[in-house]
C-alpha cells in the first residue's frame, strides 16, 4: 500500500468514526446521569431514515440533521418516561424500542428506499489542510467530522471542569447525595437522557447524509452499529477520551477488514465485514475480567511483585459503571 | 396494617383493563402511522388477517412459523427466570442450524435410515445451541461480560460463521450464493402433513412439549424455585446454599437446547438446507413474546401464535399494498411497549393510592 | 440563634411517626435526641432538614417561622445535616465533592474553594487531602469532609444522625471535640443517637422520643436510669451473661492470612470451640469482614490453614457450599441485598432452605414447614408474605429461621445492626440458644457494647494487625475502643495463641 493510500485510509477512519462518536458520547451523558438508553440500535436506524427523508423533502441538510436529533430525543424521552416516571426496567424498555424503531425505520423508509439525495460536502480548512500528512489526516473533512473532534473535548470539559457537569456525574453515582446538594434529580435525568438522545440521534443523519449517504433499507449496513455504540460506551469507561479511543479502534478494524480482503482471498468478504463487531464486543472481556472472582483467586497465589503489576494493568483497563445506573430515584424511600 | 378501601385495587379486573388499554393504544398508534403514510389502515389489517388465516395453506404457515418462535420463547423463560437477558439466542438458533446441517451432511451418504439421520441431526442441532449458549454463559459468569453484549457478540460470530460455511466449505457446486447450501435429498426432509404443505407434525409436537416442560419445571419444581431465587438475588441464593453459577449456566443450556432445536427444525423441516438468515429473527421476537406475557409459561404459546400470525400475515403486504412487511414488527413493538408502560402506570397509581407506608 | 420546633406532626398511613413534637433550643447548645429505632427521631430530623414536609407544625428561628421545601433550602437557611450513610460520591476527588452543591456559576472557582477547604480543614485539625478519592477515606474522614462542606455552605445548625456508627474511638473523640468547639462558637448541634453513653459524653441537653411522642427532656448532668426508662417505657432486662464450658474444636486457623489487592492481614491464629461466642472488633475496613468471610470459604485465604472440626486437613480453597456441608452457616448484614430474596415469599424461602426431596415441591409439606418456622421464630408475617414487606427485625428473625438446624459454627456480620432493643434481645436469645446446643458463634460488630456484652472472647483488628483472643471480662468500652484505634498494642507480641 502506498503511503498516500494509507493516509487517505486513516483520514477515512477518522470521518467514519464521527457517527459512532456522537452515539457513544450521547449515551455516555445519559448513562452518567443514571439512565441507560438501550434503544440505540433502532434509534440510529430511525434517525438515519428520518434525517434522510427530511433532507430529501426540504432540500436542506441542516433540517435533516435536526430531524435526526429530534428523533433521538423523542426515543430517549420514551425511555425516560418509562424508566424514570414509571420505574420500568431500562433494559426491557430499551430493548423493545431498539426492535420497534428498527422496524419503524424499515416501514416508514420503504417509499424513499434507494432514492438519490443530498450529501454533505467536504470543507477543507484553508492553509491547515495543505500541511503535509496532518493536513490530509485532520483538516480535509466535512463539518460533522470537525464537530466530532470538538464534541470529545467539550464533553470532557463539561463533565470534569464545570459544576453542572460534575453534578451530572453525581446523578448517576449517588442521586441522594445529588439531591441534598440541590439537584432536582428526576428532572435533570430527563434532561440529560433527552439531550444524550438528541446527540446520539445525530449519528443517523451523519450516516445517511455523509458517511454512507442514502437510505437503502435493510441493506443500509447500519443494523448492529447501535449495539457497537453501547459496547464502546462500556469499553470507554464512561469517559470521553477513552470512549473516543474505542470508537476510532472500531473504525480502524472496519477499515482493516476492507484492506485485508484482497490479501485473504479464501475468506468470504461477508466474514471480514462482520468480524469487527464481535471483536469490539469481546474487548469488553478485557474491561471486565478484573472483577471476576476467579481472577482475584488465582492472583492471590502469585508472588507479590507480579501480582501488583497484573493488578495494575487490570485496574487500568477496568471500567466501573456509575453506581446508580439503571436505578430509579425516589427521595422518600 | 388494616387495608384501606381505595378506588383502585390491584386485582384481576384492574389488570385486564390496563392490558386492554395498552393493546388499544398500540393499535391506535399503529393505525395513525399507517394512515400518515397515506395508506388505508383497515385495508392493511384486512390484508394481514387474510394473509394469516385466509386459506388453510397460510394458516399452516402460521403454525410453521409458530414452532421456532414457541421453542425460542420456551427457552427464554428459563433464562429470564434466572435473571438473564439471553439476547444471544439468535446465534444459538443459528448454531443449531449449522450443527444440524453438519450432521446431515456427514450422515446423508451413510447407510443409516432417514429417520435415524434426522434424529441425529436434531440432536446435533440441540448440542450446537447448548454449546453457543454456554459460551455466552461462560463469558457472563467467568468473564464478567454482561450477557446482552456477550450474546450480541456471539450472534455476530454465528452470522459470520454461517456465511463463511455457505460461501466457503459448504458452497453449492459451481457458484456460492445467498440462496444457501445445496438442498438435501427429499427423503431426508421431515415428513409434512401433506405433499403441498410445509407443516410437519413432529416439530409442532416438540414445540408444544417444550412449552409444557417450561411450565412444569418453572411452576412446581425445586429447580424452578432455585432458579428464580438465583435470578432475583444471586448473592442471597448463594448464601442459602444454591449453586449460583451452575444454575445460571443450566438455564443457558436449557435455552440453548430449545434454540438449537428451533434452528434444526428450520433446516430439516422448513428450508431443507442452510441459508444465510436461518434464524430469521425468531430469537429476538421470542424475547418480545416473553416480555409481553410477563414471563408466564401459560400465555407464551398463544401470544407466540399471535405474533407468528402477524409476521406471516404481513408477508404479502409489499406485493399487494406496497407496504413494508416490517409493519408486523411495528405492531409487535408497540404492543410490548404499551404493555410495559401500562404496567408501570398501574403500579404508580396503586402506589400513590396506598401512600408511603 | 434560638430554634423552636412547634407541634410538629407527621404520619405515614396509620402510623404516627411524629405526634405534635415541640422543642426549643438556645444557641450554642448540643442537643441530644435519644430514642430507639422507630421512635421517630429520623423523621423529625428529616423534617428539620427539608427531606420531608410535616403534616402540621412549624420550625421557628429567632421568632421567625421558616418554610423548608428541600435539603437545599435547609442549608441556605443554615441547617446542615450529616446523614448516617455519608451522602457523598465515592469515585470523586475530595475537592469536587466539596465544591458540588455550592452556589456559583458554570465553572467553579477551584482556587478559592481549595483555599477555603484547607483553612477550614486546618481549623479543626483534619488532615484530608483535597486530591484524594472519596472512596479511599474512612467513614470518619468522610464525615469530616461532609462537616467541612456544610460549614463552608454556612451551616449554623448541624444535625448528625447516628454519627458514631462505624468510626473508631479516636475518630469519635475527634468528632466530639469538633462539635464542642462548634457549639462554643455559637452553633447549635443536634445529635441523634440511640447510644446513651455518647449523649452523656457530648450533649448539654437531651430529649427522648418514644413512639413518635416527646416523652421528656433533661439537662446535664443526666440521670441515666431515668433516660433509660424514658426511652423504653420500662426497665429493660438484658439477658445475663452465660458462658458455656467450651467443647470440641470447630474452627482452627493457623497463621491464616487474607487479603485483597489493597489490604493484607497476616498471621491470624484462632481457635473456636463448640458453644463459644467470639466477637470481632475493628474499624470498618480493617479486614475483619474479609477474615470472617474467609472462615466460611466466601473468600479464598491467601495463606495459612483454615481447618474445621478436629480435622487437620485445611479447608483452604474450598467453597462456602463445602463449608456449609460441614455445618458452617453465614449471616450477612445486608439482609435484603445478600440474605433474603426480595420477590420470594417466606414459604418459598423455607422451601429453599431445606434439602429438596424429589423433583417437585411438596406444597403441603412446604406450608407445614412455614407455619412451624413462623411460629417458632415469632415472625410477624404470613407464609405468602414477600420478605421485603417485613420489618427489619422480622427480616432478621426470618434469616435466623433459615439457618440449618444443626449448625456447628455460625458466622454473623453485625447481628443486630439497625434493630430495636426488643429485636436485639430476641435475636441474641435465639443465638444463645444455639450456643447452649453446642453451636459456636463468630461475629463482627461495630457496636462495642454488643461485643462486650455477648462474646466470651474478643479479637481486635487494626491496620492489618490482629490481637490474640482476649477474654472479654478483661476489657471495657474504653480499652476496646483504644485497641480499635490502634492504642495499647504494645502488650501483644503478635498473635500467638495457636
């Protein structure tokens, strides 16, 4: 492979990570507040279809993205109502919505399937884009990819450096303690679930208006992305930068699947396309194995120095979910 | 504490009213959505009903579709009782189909009688399902990977494996295609009720048996009670002396056996070959059925039948009305969603009436 | 500032948690609020701190009635509450926890917060690192952090709910000194407790609640006997201490060591004989919980030998279920989290607790078993009552009733935490019955009185070290408290009573 092809490939990895980043960071915000939105997979499909349809009908890309965000926010609102107000299991509600939204996307998107539609253009940044290597890699993207870079930093800054952001983490960690510090826990949880849903909902139109432009129904190749988004949220340990590493890693795997295809003629292309999905999910094994009892048991037999080192690695990999994730809050209980 | 008379009580009547309300809400919303797309909802429903019970042939197809769905649901009742979300069931069905195909391919040229070959193949399918379910269970119990994500990962692996077999080692002579492997000889097909029908009685009987087994084990056996305890509070169950992870793995294995059976039935009685989407989403739909019946073995059968009728009935929609057949999934999704929300609403209203004690 | 509570009433359903309670407190006073569990202390303080709204009555500061809608309102009015379980955020840095909840804009002024934190901390002689994680602090340090936070927010009234549970003697002394200093500066302190000796050591006044009613109050010096009568409404008979002649060995630990990645305890030697009660004392997090769990196979020992009965074969590496088969039973402190299965009925629990006969449940036999156990353990509930609907005391009785009848050794975490005096007496009565029948009991508790009152011998844990078994007659609360805090260890040349 020439170095140019490599560079363009890596640049493509960065831009094809954008939708995943929006999904993961939206979900991270929601889960930090204590609500896991498992509807992600159907939600991305529905907002991809809806965003494309809105853009097709109005000719406006901006309205397409807005529609996607609105769909994400609506789905998240259903999750919030069912789990915060009605105290139903977030897993159950999320799963049903994941199935429902997927079928809704296919049903409603039937008439616009395969239609040519608008697509977001690249906006290379003047001067910066002509820097060798870095210019191609970082500064020849569309506006959404630039936004995804910004989103990583902004969400980190919000959660680590601002007071409402620290409170957001408090909601998912110990809602009672957040309450005595003046937070209206359930109202804020509504807010962050819906906001997280809106951010994640942008993932759909990013696909259908940019990364994989168009709506092709069941062969859009988007089914499954939402589950990857959820597993990267876990892999990312609910921290923006680590989540970004996960998202880029997944896109890199997907790209490598394409690159390796000609080198491995015996493996059907379908297999290489699917392979990054299980790989990404199995990284969760690394994140969780430190908590397993048998690991601690076998570690306790090792000599002190080795034990320390292994424990350090496991602790670094380990990701602890927000303590009150999935638990409803009622101040009177 | 003396029970105070309140306007609403948590009795059968309230439950039925809320259940009916949820169903009506789901129907109303689906109707509105169909109407919004510029179609006539009544025509669409009529078409679905026609497609499900319009002729003996389609009605038989509903039963054909009911068998894997009922098997999957029966299996899921065990994992749900054990507090587990076995989303990996889809892959377990696929592995059942793969193992079944493998057994058929290995045995078809031997001197064994077709009946024995089919029996072996079915058993192999169940083993395949068990194997895949135990993998998800091991990831959960020994690797700390949530069974939802472990299961999804294994589903993707199962899909990849299936595709690889169809396009690789088991491809049709000549060119591999999405239509699957070469069909088996007709004498290796499971006997159907008539030459034209796809309905075979043995799988039907097996599915009924699966539901009966689930009912008996979960309602009255020590195993069922212990599994329930593990599902509700594994730490306490362990201190009470119940082998916790063993029960979890056992429930995975039982579910995998039924799922594998479903996959084997699809290969040996329905498609007579391995196809790329052999599991057809029956596992995912089974999860919806189990949730809708609130994990009760009694209602699982009828509700699975209703879901199967919806799915089969909507197959004709694209041809007749240019509507996507995913309308069935939309109705199913709204049903489960509104039943969940209705349940929550009922408990909330009851709680408020009762006051905090 | 003079504080008045006027005719505060609050009921939950038919239960009157507070029945027209009136109380006036002059400034600079440490007011003790005494009462048994369920007497209504917590409800009263929750109303005071904005958690609950009273059905009637008002709170008056210097003649001005206040309306408090939320804990946030309360702290803005100068009322801060320190909850029994510290309401903080374990994964946060101390300084973030400190800042959260303070007024101010989007981006907090860290530098000012840090300076304030350090100067407040220095004023009370606390040594908290602002960059440490809250999870790495002890319960006592978390209380200190919470006190600093409330003072920073301008608290003029401080309410402490059972603050001496789970902290060491030294930390308790430090806490009391701090509270006295605050009172001297004119702050009003409410000290809620069911421990008479704490109230005696700290408070200038005491009010006693019983069944939602203020039954009396008293100024220093206190007539302890009168306070006891007020709290319980009668003289309380504590079971006389009865020691059995110890029988055969049931558990022998030789140079046992246990440890997690963070903490390691080495060289524990212990012998438990039939009929003995051994109490384990120590600050929370000193490793006593790990050790107790290791004695039941719930965590794997890191070394040494753990042997059951007279056997010389160590049980190391065996699971709890294998220990169970040898007659060991474990009672966890978190009843609904670890001991019972919410959602299952009492009858189902009893069925689970006995060895199953056949594949199917014999409903008749199960019903008979439930009736018998419910009667024998005086559980207020029916066979089909879900366990989560029982009161704490009844849940503990249910847990006891699930123990196998022929246990050789019972390991208990905090046998009576959160229970009222009657349940406490009942539970220990049942445990002592077991001892009389030859069962040995090894229990841990953070209640020093409980340890001294019920155990024959005591084992003390401190910072990875363990004392030999000490006869409980040779100890008193003072001495035991010092040991827990790490004072007076020179007398022990390691643990060597093998």
